[in-house]
C-alpha cells in the first residue's frame, strides 16, 4: 500500500519491476545525436549519455548500419568456438593501449570481477595464500559482491554483509598511505584504482601519483590495476585516462563507452599479468559475442576516423572555460573540475533537486556524491551543442544557489 502510494505520488505507475531505482518519470521514444525525444514529443539535450555509455550519441547512422548488418548475420555462438570479431576487438584494444591480452565480458562489474580474480590467481601462483588488493576511499567498482566490497561507499555495501574479504582501503591520492600498507601487510598482490573517480564525485589524481604508484608496484611485485570503466574510451581526451601520463598498467578494465550502448566490457592484461588466467579459470556465456564485439569494434573505428578523443579534449576545454566563466564566482560553487568530457561541478550543498529542474528545461544531467553535478556528454557533442548546454545549465545552477538554502 505504502509503496503504491509512493509510486502514485512520484507519478510512476504500478509496475512489477523490482524497486531498485528511484527513476525520473520520463521515457524516451527515440534519439538523434545528442538529442532525445520523450513520449510527449518534448526534446532534451543529453549531457549524461546513458551514464558515459553512448559514446557516439544516439542513432549514429554508421553505427546503426554496422549493427544491423551484424544482426542479420550472427548474434551469438558462445565461447565454445573461435569468434573472429572478438579476436579483432582484442587486437584493436591492445594496439590502442599497448597491452597484451583481453578477456571480453558484458559490463563494468564483470570486467572488475575478472581483474580481482586475476590478481588473486597471480598471488596464489607466487605463493600468497590470502592475497589482498589495495582499494581507495570513495571508489566505485560495481554492484556484485566482490566489486561492492572493493567499492569505497558504505551505501553500496550496507545490508549485503558479509563482504568479500581481501581488500585494504586507503585514501585516494595518498601514496604515503599505500607505502605504509606495504610495510605492514605482506599479502598485498595488487592495487585497484580509478585514474579519475566517477561516482565518487569526478575526483582526479595528482599528475605524478600514477607514475609513482607504478614504481611502487614494480618494487613490490604488485599488479597495478586501473578501473577505466567510466574514464576510458576517449572520455578524458585520450583513448585511456592513464595515457595522460607515461605509465602502463598491468591490468585495465573497460565497459561503459566501449559498445556505445550495446553491453560489452573488457579486462586487459599486460607484462607480468599476462597468461595468469588459463582455460577453466574464468568465463562468460554472453561475453564477447559477435554482436557486442561488432558494436565495440565499430565504436573504436568511428572514434578513430572522426578523431573523437581529441574532439572530446577540445569540447571539454570549451565547456570547462564556459563553466568557469559563468559559475566560478557564484557563491556556493566549491569547485569545477574534470578532464575532457568528464566534468564535475561541486556545490556547497546537496543538489539532487537540480536534476528534475534541468529535465523541466529540456536538459539531462546527473548528480553524484550528493553535491556534485556530473556531466558526461557523448563524444560527438559539437561546440554549438556545448554552448546550448552552458546556456541551459549555468542559469539553473546560479538560481539554485542564490534562491537561498
Ligand atoms: C559504472 C562503473 C562500474 C560498474 O559498471 P557496470 O557496467 O554498472 O557493472 C565499475 N567501475 C566504474 C569506475 C564505473 O564507473
């Protein structure tokens, strides 16, 4: 009864869906580029792109054509057989990342599960009985039991105890804290870190942190594992966020933007992590099927043709400059930060209320970590569309902050 009442008040009709999302009461019928249309015909500028998923925007003609062609040929055969599209995808990802091998799965949490299993196997192979992985405060790695245990947000974990053991938590961006763990804990086999935290509030690492962490991992014979599920695939202006530095990880996970909307994830390994997982150690029924791999291959190839990583960097700079010009001096704006098309505007108070206000104005944005407005536009955003985004968003934020608490 109560739930029915809550749903009626929220304007959501009775549904048999498990109540796992506090959804906005809007549905879309179709999209084109960075625009979406709802069931009433109203148009929205999409600055969220399905949470960093729709790399190429909506209904990209060349992407749609490639998917249609693949659906007409083959969708799924299983990993009992060789899958040429999966082998091509692995080749392409290794070419772009200079890594050595790839496990293809269907989502970010699965990519991280593969990484966690790989790290444990790596530990066992060198005689560590209870391998531990260092993870960060405010990290987000997914909602499966292992990945929620690795996540640094109590809200994600509460109610699901007992958590998976084998994680040691340290503050983000604090190398000294990791050095201290190294001194007292001899079961550590890997460090798992997002080069740029997404759910945690668009938090960036100090420029030298990753390079110094690389050195420390080499000294300790640990695997350096980067969760690039959100910040990878061109979003920060490079193919992968760690490419803003000179270091290479041992393991990297990808998902969100990889298939431009078709579910596909990947766990990549290099150097000493290569060859750790062998037949029988890991698998996925759906993972790496011809349809998902065609989506990923086509996404990467169109990104390459249209130079989308560099485009993301320049549109990101344009947006950042506009946000700074319009918002930096507004009382209540604490910080404007990010890289490429992964941008956060931190306010001095919770700002979830901005999401429905923006929706009303025909703009799709997101709020994370309670008081950070998060922008994750598709990589195909034009400068005109970026200006439209600024014109819609900046007055909303200014009004929100100046109307009083
Ligand atoms: C979204 C996200 C995940 C989880 O991905 P799913 O596809 O939802 O399982 C893991 N890590 C990071 C950094 C993410 O942003």
